[in-house]
């Protein structure tokens, strides 16, 4: 069945058309970012790309730093594929698909050095801020990768540190009172995923297109166009020229996503 | 500041010393060891054999299943907690995808080929060493293959393109891009590509070209190791 779908999609792509009448390198509309969608989180955002909706939230806590970085705050990104968002997702601990999304988003933020983690140290070796970002799709109509990365960045931008109270030697977070202090941002990584189907490239796939692609490349870039993380997926290998072309497409398309921030 | 001299004095396109050996685990249907510098990877292949749990069986063709694992004492620093982690699950998956284009499992519906990759000692580049070992082990197991898979991590350190980063280079204070790549030597195509760190489009292309060049050398080492087992006539029939 998928082979027939693939043939059909390929036929359409010869005419630069998609199943939903888009062009091959066209994002769905709207691309929308809404901030502060969860009052309980320190920062949150909802991202919509076409019918795909993803919510991300940031929780801050105080924890011991990792032993190899005693003077840095910590960051962790998790994604859960909620069964609510797609009939094919099942309840349970995150599977490999969810883990991959979480880790690819994590690398984009971490490796771009987007947040200056050194500024999140409270007491070296003992107490640092721990940033937990969780990504939850509400409606999966494809391209969770790009929506997840965008929602994580938006939620981080929305984050305000809660009030830190020091009672004798212990620090206690007063979650009810947010300060006006934002996270120490320097760069804003945005991801674009380019898929290869046959010999054609597309962006912003629907769930149907995600079933039939040959290769996938997710590219995270900063606002200056520097590359900060990449991940190849799919079962077919790529040539160096194809990779270069896909990066070109991704760098170009990031601008459209960035406008929504 | 430009990175003009490597920490361990290697040339920019020079890998650490490589050793490879095939047939190191007798119980397995195929096995290999791949050592690059202080990173050591063992791979064992079992199968094609019946797939369990049964619901994972694919009636169209056989399945390739990779399990990547670091031994608890093999890490840089703290003990690595035994059992699967998010990291090891992701590496298992990308390794599977890196090997998949070369293996032909059409003849084995409902069966699985299990590849176990274990690392007793590490100094960066573990997924690449694992892929090199695994592709030799698959060949040793007699799985029909179009090609071997050779793999290396290349990087860009403060604008200088280098091959085979070790742990100190990955942790270098400065702008480092770490790019694990797997190459199918006969077609020159790339089946594993990840990157983290800072890079430009131009440097990435240079790094990929370097990876292809280095992988051709690794390919020769892999072929030699395979021939050593089979050409000597000493191979035991199983």
C-alpha cells in the first residue's frame, strides 16, 4: 500500500505538487507561536504548523551539577508522543521515536550554546539551576521534529526564573512568584527537516509523507546561519552533494519559521 | 585562535592507530573487534534466527536489530549505569540505519539478525568503531551484503577540519563540531550523519570529503582483517 502511495506522491512531485496541493519546498500555514500557554510552567509555548500542534513547557529546579561541569546549570529535553495526538501512538514510556526527537532538539539547544549555562550556577559543585524542557504533541499531522524544536525554543524564551529564597543554608524555590529575569540567551537555534523521496526533496512532511520517505536530514541553525546540529534518518544513504543541497534548503527555510517567533 | 596543532600531535587527516580482527567470539555466527586509539568495540552477530517477541516479525523480509552497549566501567569518568539509556537506544537505532543499506534480508521473512555491539574501553568515536566492527561481523556471519560499511567521526575545531576526534578534542574549549559519518565505500554514499557543535556549510562539505577519504583507508583495514581469517584456511566451519 505504501508503495502505491509513494508512486503517486512521486508522480505529483514531478509536477512540483504534493498531496495537499503544496509545492515541494512549501511549509503549511499557519506557522504560529503562542507563549505562556501553561501557567504552572516557568515558561511554555504552543506551536502550530498547519494542523500539527505541539506544546512545550519548561520547569526549573535546583539540583547538584553534573560532576564534569560543576559550574554549569543543567539542561534536559524530553519528548513524549501522546496517544491523544495520533491513533498510532500508544501509552507507555517514550519509545525510540520520542527519544530521537528529544535528543535531536536537545542537541540543537545545547550545541549552539544557546543558553549560557555558566550563568545558571548558584553555588559551584553544589547547587545549579536545572532546566527541564518537555515536549508534548497535541495533534500530530506530521513534522513533529521542526514543531518540537520550535516549541522548545519558544518555551525557553518565555521562561522567567522563579524567586529563589535562601533560608539559612538551603535554597528554596518559590514557584508562586516569578521574577522578571529571563534565561541567559545568546543564540536561537531553529530546526528544519528536509526529506528525500525518490530524487525529490520536500520540507514540512505530513504523516502520510513520513511513511514513504527514503532519507531525512534535520538541520538546526542559528540566526546567523551557522549549523549547530544535524541528524540523518531514513533507510537510504545520501551523497555529499545531496547533503549539501538539503542543508541549503534547510538554512533558507529556517527564516520562515523564525518569523513566527 | 586557529587550531594549528592537534592535542596528541597527529596530522589533521590522521586517525589514531587502527586494529581489526574477525572471528573473535566463537559462539557467535559472526564477530569482529575494531580498535581505534583507545576506543575498542566488539560486535557479535547472531542469526538469521526466529524473531522474538513474535509481534515484531516482519513477513516481508528479515529484520536487522542492533544493540549498542557501553560496559559499566568503559566511560570517561563516572560508572555507566548498566542497561539501555536514551543515548544507547538512539545510537542503536542510527547504527541500524547505517548498516541497513548494505544488508539483504529478503530471503529471511520473520527472522531477525541480531547485532550486539559492546565497548570495554572508550575514548570517543564509539558509534563509529561499533559500526566498523558490526559490518565486519555481518560479513563474517555470511549475511548477503552489497558492501561493507566504514565509519569515522570527523570534526571542525576552530575552523580546522580534522579526522577521528578523541575525547580531549571533543571537549576542547573553543568551537568544535563533532560529525560521526558512515560511508558505503563502493558508492561513496553516506548512511550515518550526525553533527553537534558549530559549523558552516562550506566546512561541513570539506569534513564529509575528508570522512570519505579516511573511510577508504578503514575499508582496506576491514577487508584485510576479513581476508586474514578466511584466506589462511584456518577458519573453522560451523
